[in-house]
């Protein structure tokens, strides 16, 4: 008989805080501010869209791991095929590791802590020095797996968040201006909420959620909860608490971004905007303190991602040792970080437009999989119908040299005419639904045939 125990609210809050700390990183801090500035008076609709993919979807990712009782993205994607699951896992780890997410842990604190106080000409040199020191520390902490990182993350992350909340509170009670009447710029004019959904991809939290879920489940089991249904229930509750806290902070950051236009011009990125806003309210001292805190908290995130990457890859591809993978990830992250925050963000867009639809459908399929007994045919049909338009969406978001090529133009012209929601960046949605319906249809037919064969077999024996 499985052991059961009552899970206290205090323990639930601790687990939720751990999940919040894993999610809340560099982009979570800067993108809402940037969204607020760029969408102006439409910031409410914009941030609602951002919250959908920035908090609700990651919550569903954690829930998918809990419901399917799998141990990460590789097991989650296995119904599609082991080769697909392996490739998908590798792509996700590279994305949330050295390609995009980990380099940003260095560039974000640099942007609002240093970049605003040095000349444009010397900024690349300062970034080089800063990122070299940053990733040297990441290598040392990751190789030795110092407990100090857990200690610092446990105590300084909450302090950092409190500082951000204080900044939001001051901006609410003593705003720099009003969001009403502020200009709505760029793509935000076409659809604030849909663009907010797309911008939420940049957090990459949904990609990470299918790995974070098992961490939460392990933490809950370590506290003495053994019954699987209870573990799943508590995992979802912890996710709801963490997601709700993140949504509130996102809304507050978007608000200060929108109201900052009363005194500031739209910054090149959210990191610079946050530095300018912090300086307005708290002076240089406030900027330096926040930058130091952000550096420490972002470093704990970088160490966490690097150790996870090295552990996973040394297991999947044991040709290299754990320490070698740590060094590889850190060196690549260092090199990528020196391209600068804005360049990293722009480079990530085509990739995220491709990978996110596949991640979304995998999460949703996993959530409803108990209703079709996790049948492979449903997964495969949905994925096949999703992957083609997702590739086209990614190509369409690529640099002009790719997006304007004859082949890509012919594909995008076709989709823009015949596929719904192409202009909004959701050309994959209708095909995915069609693929799911076909998969369910095939599954039902297979079940009916299996039942008929079983009936015939029983009658033969009677």
C-alpha cells in the first residue's frame, strides 16, 4: 500500500518558489518592459498574449509531465518515435542552453547594469570582459557543483524578486506618465494579443517546462508524498502558484514600460529600458544594486541549465565527459553572448517559430493522451500536419536572404492564400487540428476493428 501524507501549504509554497526560480530568468525580466514600451496604450492586450505563452503554456508543460508520469521530453515525445524524440530533445537542450537562453543570462544584466553607463564604442569590449568573467564562474561552479550556488539561489533570488516588486510598486504609485494615448508601434498595431503570444516564445519557458516538470515531481516525492495521483495534483498546484506570481510581475513590468514613455524614448531592448527606468526612480545606486543581484540570479540560472545540459548529454552521448560538456556549453555561450542581446533575440525568432508549434502540440497531446491511450497514430498524424507549416513559419521569419528566396516566397504565398492565421504566425494551428482529428479517426477505427476481431475470436472458441 502506497504511503500518503498531508502536504502542507508551506511545503507547497516552497516547491512553487523553486519552480518560479527555475523559470524566472533573463528574458522574463526584460521582455515585458519592452512589450510595454512598444505596444504603448495596447499594453494590456499585449501582455495578456505574452502571459498565455509565457506562463500558462509552461504550466501545461509541467502538468503534462505529471499526468503522463514521464521523466522528461525524451519520454514525452517517444510515441512519435524514438529517433524523433532524440532529435527533439537535443534541439530543445541546445536552444535553452548555448544557442539562445544561456548567453542571455550574461547579456541581460550587462545591458541594464553596464551598457547604459559606457559609450557605444567601448560597449563591445566591456561585454567581452564581463561575459568572460561571468562564464568562467559558470564553469567553475558547474564542474565542482558547489552547494553555494543552491544557497545563493535560494536566498538571493527572492531578494531580487522583492526588489523588482518594489520597483513595480513605486512605478504604480508614482508613475512616470500614463499609458493612455501612447503610440502603438510596429507589429503591435496589427494585433497586440497575437503578437504578445509570439513574443512569449522568447521566454523559452514552455520548452524548458517539459524538463522542469520532473524536478518538481522529484522534490514533492522527496517530501514524502508517494501516491502518483497526489504527486500530479500537487505538481499542478505548485505550477499554478508559480505561474500566477509570474503573470502578476509580467503585468507590472509591462505597465512600467508603457508609462515610462512619459519621460523616456523607446529603448533598443528591454534591458536598456529597465536600466533607464531603475535609474529614474532609484539613481545609479539602484541600477548597480539591481545589476549585481541580476548577475548573481542569472548566474544561478546559467549554472542550472549548464549542469542539466552536461548531465543529459553525457548520458545520451558518453563520448565526452560531464566536465567536457560543461566547458563546451560555457565557451559557446560566451561566444554567442558577445553578439549582443538584440542579435541573439533576432536570431532566435525563426527557430522559435519552428519549434514552438511542435512543443505546443506535444504538450497538448500529452495532456489529453489518457483519452486515446497515448496511441502513436494520434501523435504522429498531429505532428506531421504541424511540422510542415511550422517549417514555413520559421523560414518566413528568417533573415531576408532566406525569407525572400524564390522557394520560400512560393511557400509563404501559398500559405497566405489558403492557410488560416498565416499573417498572425499561426499557420500551423488549423493543420494541427486536422491532423489530430485524422489521428483520432484512425485510432477509433483501429479500436473498433480490434474489438470486432476479439468478438469473432471469442465466437470461434464457443
